[in-house]
């Protein structure tokens, strides 16, 4: 093998002969000069790493194939990053510490007050407000009239307002 790609002189001549054309090919095809230059460098590094496996006559084809694949992988990665950036991020801690403390205090107060409600009122309130059931569904579920559900809800709300206060 007199013209092995692993010989520094042969490798250097390949670089001098093909680097500019490969860069231009990538730049024209994908429109990003910096990425094109980076990928040309990476392609030649891969050629050096695989120099024993690449025949001199196939070196140009190897470089173009590797470069194109690397650029396509980079574009594919950019699309994944873009999709991730478009997903709305949940910024849950934008409230002030005072607000968070008041919220915790309110929840504790609400839980205590709910625990003090009579069973029927608490049951109707939670079925309506938490499970989003209508008065008719609650009446059917508890085997009582809709009027009874309305009365229990009214009394539950009245007690909650008295003990917690209006927000």
C-alpha cells in the first residue's frame, strides 16, 4: 500500500484537495457556514480514525457521506431541541413566598373546616366541588332529593364562609 490514507502526506493532500469543496457543498446544501466548517473538520478526523479501512479511491466518497450524515444528524437534533422549546414549561414557583405561605395556611384552615362539617354537607360539597358532579347526580348517588342536595350545599357553603371568610 504505497498510497495509504494513513500516510500523513497522503492524508494532507486529501485535506488540501477536498476540504474547501466539501465545506462549500455543505454550506450550499444546508446554509450554515460555521456548522459546515465544523463538520468538515469532524469528517476528516473520522477519516483519520478509519484510515486503515478506507481505500484512497473511496476517501472522497467516505468524506462526503460522513459529512452529510453528520449534518443531517445535527439538523435532526436541532428539530428535537426546537420541539422541546415549544412545549410550555411549568413555572410553578412564580408566586412570592408570602403568597405560598398564605396559601398553605388557607389550605390547612379549609381542611379543618371541612372536617368539622356534618357528614351530609361535607359529602355533598366534595362530590360537587371536587368530583364535579351535578346536584342531580349527587341526589341519585346518595338516594336523596335534589332539594336535599341544594339545602346541604347551601348549609356547607354558609359554614365555610363563616369559618374561613370570603377570599
